[in-house]
């Protein structure tokens, strides 16, 4: 081979790995938006840590080979709209929407960027997807199965408090996930329990509402929705101060002063949402990713609260519980 040709081929050989490295450096990394519901990472710490660890376990490291854009709307409708618009305008590859309010805001703005919703009481009834098995459109995620599980919560309260005759369901009027499913009401009727929806306009109404429940003779309360989760310490204190046994579907609220919980494992939901994002980033269309349903129902009983309320929790409830706090 002539010297000139040899040098030319040698130069090409050296240039190819350099070009490959440059192409690698220019390769687009996945960008994932996350629309939370509270005001900060600190307020979301239980689930923020779980979600980001799940992404790392799947190989997505923020700031290295992936970029995450977190937005915290602080339960404000205008900020849900604002941050949903920001994420859509940022042209991220996928958006994780933690609550139904954020998901609805995103649905109104966007029909192309894939959305993975984490906490949706009734995805079909909320018109987020066409069906659980074939979502259609650009959305998929996880279902709380609220209709199927709500009656069980009422039955558990009756088992724990045999004299129970009145239950209040505390709702956040601005949060669709806190609206009471029909299953709880029908179970209450079957058990001879009077059932009342009690709206709580905001955090400052929590203490007065519990005081009113005690005055009006409610024997127990059910709470659900993101505002109550954000204010879980306040809810727990108010429930204990008013001597109103309180139950939720969010296990992470119980240590703050609630009596019991029965519902999906939210920690597992956040892990699963990362896995759904991974599928989409690898090329699967959201329309073809079935909505996940709970594979594990978590039951927690707080015996410390039971003692404070002079309640004796039946052995049947304790044996069936995943966690007993004492």
C-alpha cells in the first residue's frame, strides 16, 4: 500500500471513534416532567425519594443520563395549570402526573406527550382513558380502585367501633380524588350507619371541622385526597384532640394520629409509575400500556391512637394488618 493511502486510512481510522464519541455526546437524553401536588420536595419527601430511587434502579440518573423537571403546584388550581403548561411547552418526553388535578390540567393542554398518572380514583369514569386494558390516547397509569375498596373501610370502622352509628366523610371540594365513592355509602346503609359528606374548604378549616364532628356526635371520620395528605400532621392532631377515630386510604398518614388505613400501597404505585415511564421511553405507546391496578392492599392500625381514644381493636383486624403501630 502506498504511504499516502496508508496515512489516509490511518486518519480515517482515528477519526471514526472520535466521531462516535462526539455523536454519543450529542445523543438526546430522556427528559421527564413530574407534576406533583404539594409545595416543595420536602412536602413530597415520602414519595419523591421512592420515585427517584425507582428511576435510578432502572438506569435513569438525574443530571447524568436523564433530566427530570419537577413542578410543585402547592394545591393551587392556577399553579396546576401554569406548571402543566410549562411542562408541555418544555417538550419533555414523558410527564408523570401525581394527582388527578394535574392530570386533568395536562389532558386539557396536550394530546401528544405521553402522560403517566399515579393516583387516579377512577381513570375510566374521569375520562382519562377509554378502558383499563386499552387506554387509547396518550395516557396510562395506575388506578386506586376507590369504588371497590371504599366499602371495606366503613366495614373496618364498624368492626373496630361496634357502637358506631354516624360516619363523616371529609372531602376537599377541589379534589376529585377526595370525593366519596358510592361503595362507602352503600356499605354504611347496609350496616345501619348514617353517612354524611362534610366539605373542608382548606387547611384552616381542618380543626373547626373535627371540633364540629365531635359536637354533632359523629363516631368516626374518613379522609382522603391530597390536601389532607399534605396536612396529615394537622389532621392527626385535630382527630386526636376531638376524639374522633379517623381512617384514610393512605398508609403514610396513619403515624400522624389516624386510627387505621386500608388501601393501595402508594409506595409501590410510585415504583410502578417509573416502570411505566421506562416502557414508554423504550418505544411502547401509552395507548398500548394497560392501566395498572393494585396488586397489594395495605392495612395499617395505630394502637397508640386506639388507646388514646379508649378503643379496643379486635384481634381479627390486628391479624389482618400489614403494619401495627404501637
